[in-house]
């Protein structure tokens, strides 16, 4: 369980995080964008936003876990938060799928990459989001719609 992936001074989770403070220490994180709602804290292996806040100097919470719909409005909110947070930054969700998709979307927009390039990089890195049709569509749509912003 656990583990992480790093991309452009942004680290995402690959599975549940056993010890939030240790996860932050290992990444030498200055900040953390936490994508889970409070109900995750009561689940087996879950953690709370309070756990996140105790682990890093700067934290933001944008609830993006199921059943929250992955919209472009949500993407804009998440991307704005990521742009403001000091580096290195942790970006985590329950399993790493949504957090890794956001990290790759951010990097793809920053570098003007195509959806095919971002997907190829995600596959090369074995990022969690590349096996999820919904997340692949969300990243591609985000790259198309938000590149002009």
C-alpha cells in the first residue's frame, strides 16, 4: 500500500497513506492539497483534513472524491489552488487516481502538452489515473478547454 509519484515538485499518492506526517516528511512537503471529504476520516485506512493540516505548514482542502462530479469548474478550482501552494506540494485523494490526474493535467497545461503526450507520459510513469476512462477523459477535456485560460 501507499507509495508516491513525483512530477514537477508535486507528489501524489499511490494508495492509502498510513502516516500523513511521515508521507509529508519523506516528500519534504511545504504544502498539501487534500482532495477528500471528512467522511474519508472514518473509513478504514482513511485520514482527516486535520491530519493533513498537522503534517504541513500550508494546506488546502477541495473535496473531489466520489460522488463529486469531475467538472471543469472543479478542475479550475483545483488548478488555481495548485498554482498558489508553495513547492514541494503533496496532492492526495483516497487511492491516487484523482490526485495523479490533477498533477498530470497541471503539468500538461503548464507545458502546452497534447492529451496524447500527457497520457503517454502518465503510462510511462505508471500513474494511477491512466487506467481510468473517466479520468482520461477529464484530463483530455481539461487540456482542451483550459489551455486558453
